C-alpha cells in the first residue's frame, strides 16, 4: 500500500521555524511555529481555531538578510485540536498555485 508521503508530488520537510499567518479577510495576523513545509503547503500550531476554506497568507522571514523570505497565499484545508488540554490547533495550509492570489 502506498503511504500518504509516497503519494505527494513534493516532499514535506520537517521544520521548526517562526512564521506569521494572516487572515486575508480581516488582515489580522498571528505568529506561528511551522512544523512542516513543502512546495504546496505547510502546517503549524496556532492558538485559535479557524475554519477550512479560509484564505490566509503565510510569511516566513529569511534567516539571512541577503535572501528574500517566503510569502505565499493559500487556504486552510484542516484544523484539528493538538490535544484535549487546550494546546492549540494544528492547521494545514494548501498554497495557491503560483500567480494566483
């Protein structure tokens, strides 16, 4: 049987990096801790639940001032509680294809 990771066109990298998520409808932003990142999406933990389908942007600052950071638009595809103790929400984002916003 093919595992989910084997079906992906782009491998996800496990990362631990600070990023910023912005709700595109309101402009409200929160800092998040990325857990994984690929060419087509990312996931992170945030303290606020958000609905699937909501449009967001994700910004990852460059660790080196000589390089441009990453900014991508996308939509929430999944939002699940991290645990029953109120540890936040694990959010998965699918990035819009390049050129779309």
